[in-house]
């Protein structure tokens, strides 16, 4: 009798456990994320950002080749390629698209109103029509909004402190990714900040990175004292070439990203890309767990990095004032 009771009890426990066992044997969901970037992480600077991105995903339980597939598409710094790449990601049926530039966000927005889009860095998303407001995005886009126009005066102040003799400065930019209002706001902020510091602002604006060879001659012909490099995907992609040009022509230059200073630009000042990526992953996690982009307020960077390349300063024959060095988050020897 006792053996029969044990058998019945064991059989009952086994039957009750079947649904649990069945659930445990269900294949794990594999999320598919589209990544719309500028250049592949083939340099140490870009690899560092990519590693921070992947680590942030892993910290939240998303591991490539286990439960995550990242479809990577890169424009090579050419904004005109974004629409084609965005449409390709939509056709693949990705669960979410991450964009790292405003031209990429525009292309993704034009390609889909259904797939969630997370901006890693979006300039003026309200003015560009990406979201209704920062607090209530209202559509399929959310993420991180940068403050690049607001940082223009600070960048010029830092450059003037580092190189007090600067009077003629050339702004190198790629206006193709800007709408008319945004381009006008950027130009106005640059002109006002330069005038306040007693500097003459000149501009070299290109349509694509492959025009940089032509820009070399144009910049040299303007005989500037320094360079102001706009925070565009093309300038980021050309950071090594721009650094070599600036050093060869004895031009102190300031850019937006730490990675540009690492490449040889004299100074960079702007949001930390690695930190921005980590913050963007929080949006990815919430959306994949069911949140709607429309309900997730757009965030803005709260920490900005000042990086100074002393090796470049030495090559340029510049002595960076101690007052500037003491404020730096990183000094490259």
C-alpha cells in the first residue's frame, strides 16, 4: 500500500511539474536590433565606444549569439546613404533601430512609424520634428538628445584660452545633415560666440567626406589661426585626417568628442560617447520589455568631457595654460 501511495504521489508531482518543464524548454527569445551608424569600430577609439555599448547590453542580460542579434549598417560618413540603410533594416524586420546621428534618425523616421527608434545622439529632436516634446515624445522615437549648439561658445572660449593669439578661425562642417532652421541656428551661434571673443569666423562646408581633399586647399587658402570642427558624423569619420592636417599646418583645433582628441585634435569638449551609449541602452531595455517610445521622455547629457592632447600641443609649439589643464577630465601625454 505504501509503495502504491508513493507511486501515486510521485506521478502527481511529475504531472504538476510538466507545465514548468515545458516552459523551461521553450526557446529563448532572440531580439534583433538594427544599428544605424557612421563607421565600423575598426580603430581603438571607436572600438572603445562599441565595447561600452555591448557591455551595457550584457549588463542588462542581452548577449550576442545567445538572445541578441545586432544588424549593423554604416554610412561611412555619407548622409545620403542613410535612407537606403534604414529601409534595409526595416525590411529585415528588426525589433528596434538605434541611430547615432540626426541624419540617421531622419532616415529611420522616414522609413518606419511602427518600429521603435532609439537615438544615441540626436540634435534638437523637437525642432527637427523627431518628437513632439522631450517630456512626451509622442511617436516611435526617443533616446538621448545632445546639446551641441549650446556648447559652441564654450568650445570657442576653451580654444581662445589655449591659443590666445587666435583671431581667424575656420569652422569645418557638413551641412547636408542639417535642416534649414538647424543650420541657421548653428551658424548664428558660431558667429555670435566668435564675435564676443574678438575672432573672425570663416566657414568651409562640404557635402561629403570624399571632398576633404578639396577642403585642404580651401582651408589653407583662408589662412586661419585655428579650426572649429562641428560635431558631425563626417568630421568624426575624418578625425585622423583632420588631426594630421591641423598639425601639419600648425593649427590648434577643437572638436566635440574625446575620440577626436585621441586621434590628435588639440582639444575636445562634449558629452561622453561611452556614457551616452550606456544611457541609450536603458531605453532599449525598457522598450524590449514592453514600454512605448512615446511614453519615455528624451534625456539630455549631464556630463561633459574636456580632453587635451599635450602631444599635439607640443607639435604645435603651444603651451596650454595651467588653468585649462586643471579643468581637463583627461590629458593625453
